[in-house]
């Protein structure tokens, strides 16, 4: 088949002839087709790129964000580990390790929690506790039917009244000071300033704060604390006399108590007696009728 015939068969002969194209142009037609295909391919590619590029861009952006977040996580984790490690090391190394910076970091990490208890019978708390205030024990009159029934630790300094105190009794509730109603032979006289018999002396007290501990417990009939607990003090359980009208709570009196100086006069008020076990419903195994009950205050 000739070139002309081929062109004519394809319907291009008149226009090509008019243009003076006499050479066979089957090849030229193939090149054009190729160019058309190439252009179409490029156009298609451009279209595909136009569609895919935003997707790729979004995907890349997401990946970049995720990588950034991961880097941040790794960095913060490493910083935390570094801080914890340093603090632990500083604590282990003691005061030689870090100076002011270390102290500030330790202060930041030191728990601020603590616990509070009353040390009945002592003017000051123990060396491991802060004395919030010291005072004198008080409660309702020993033979009144009503009024308050629990012992209180009343401050003796900086006593503050309301704006309009009304003089004279309006006969509501009363607060009296407390006296030891116990003779010699039970308590240690180590803190009694050469006095041997605490009877009729007024009773001091202190309110104690222990830092870093969150619990306290008073255990009757014990002088020591369970494993894992710290002993704050021990002594004798005391309360009001059983024949008096006023019921009081049981409190743990320090075994080596202070006496309020110059308070030996028998003025009564709220009173404190030793507590004797009475076995029966209270098991006679460990408990012995007539024995004075001990007590201990523990913290953890
Ligand atoms: Ca007295
Ligand atoms: Ca008395």
C-alpha cells in the first residue's frame, strides 16, 4: 500500500495535499500520534499529580506532626528521668551533692502532708514532731450531767475572744481545767521537777504535727507499735471516774508527764483517773481485772 493510499484511507489526503506535502507521511502521522499520546500522558500525569500531590502533602504533614509529637514525648520522658535520677542521687548523696539548687528541688519534691495528734500530759512534743501549740487540758465539770464530754487541749498563750464577749455566766456549757487524780507509783517522775506525787496537779498538753506521715493511732493496752509504725509516746489510759455524772473519752496520758507548775491546789473541774480493766466480756485471757491499762500513740 502506497503512502498516499494510506493517508487517503485515513482521510487526511486533501488537507495534506493542499499543504504541499508530497512525501509519504505515515511516519509523520505516527510521530504525531506519539506526540499526542505523550502530551496526553503528560496531561494525565499532571492531572494525576494534581490529584495526588495534595494527598501526599497532607500525608507528609501528618507524618511530620506525628514525628514532632514523638520527639516531644521522648524529650520530656528523658527530662523526667533525668530529674528523678538527679533527685534520687541528691538524696542519696546528702548535703554534699547539690547546694541551694538541690535543696530547692528536694523542697519541691518533699511531701507536704502530715498528721496531728495531742500529746496529753506533756508541755512539748517529741523531737521528731513540731509543737503547734502547748496548753492545758480542759473539759466539762466532772459531776455535771451535760456539757462537753471530750478532753481538749486549750492554749495558754494568745487566747483570743470574740468581738463582743458578755460578762457573767449565761449558763450554757462550761470549760474547766483538768487535774490528775492519781497518786504515786504509776507515772515516771522524770519530768515532774522533783515532785513525786502528781495528784491534784493540773495537766499540760501539746498539739503535735508530724511531717511526712499521714496516719496516727492510739492503741489501748499496748506500749509498743506494730511493725512499720513509729512510736510517738506511750503511757496510761485515763478518763473520768465511773461514778461521776460526766462521761469523758479515754485519752492516752504520757508515761512521764509534766505537771503544771504551782497548780497543786485541789480545785477539781475536769478530772483524770487511771482506767482499770474489767474482764468478762473483755477477754480474761490477755486482760486482768484491776490492772491499769497502758496505751501508745503511733504514726505512719
Ligand atoms: Ca489543781
Ligand atoms: Ca482534785
